């Protein structure tokens, strides 16, 4: 078997896992209430958005020759990049807050 034989199943596997993660995490945690939860879910949403053109190709025969399909694909790549940058901003903000809180606690402890 060639690697190309595994492309379609791999796409479906990744797409399905992303859907399952979002559904499962939604059931166990109110992710929409905090930045970390939204950042976690946004990665899988970005994966679903990126994989949708491939899923559409295998399901409906769409190709990049279709104008809508092409623009959707370009937009999904840009959106996934923006989501990744947003996740980075969330992590950066949280890390800076933790550093600030630790410094504040150290300063408070020293002054007591």
C-alpha cells in the first residue's frame, strides 16, 4: 500500500476527532466562559475549517477548480492562521499575568 491510500482515511480521522473533541469538551466543561477553554476549542475548530475542503472533495467531488471551493480554501487557511495567532496572544497574556502575580506575591512576602 502506498501512502496515498491513507490520505482520505487520515483526513476523515482528523476531522472526526476534532468534532468529537469539541462535542466532548462542550459536555464536560463550559469552555466558552474563559480564554483558555476558547483557545483549546479554537484549535479544533480551525482544523475542522481547514479539513472541510478535503472532506467536501472526497464527499462531493469538489475541486480547487470550483471558484467557491478555491476561495473557501484560501479563507480557511487565513482564518486558521488568525486563530493560531489569537491562541498565542491568550497564552502570552496568561503567562504575563502569572509572572506578575508571582512577582507581586514575592514582593508582598518580603515586605512582611
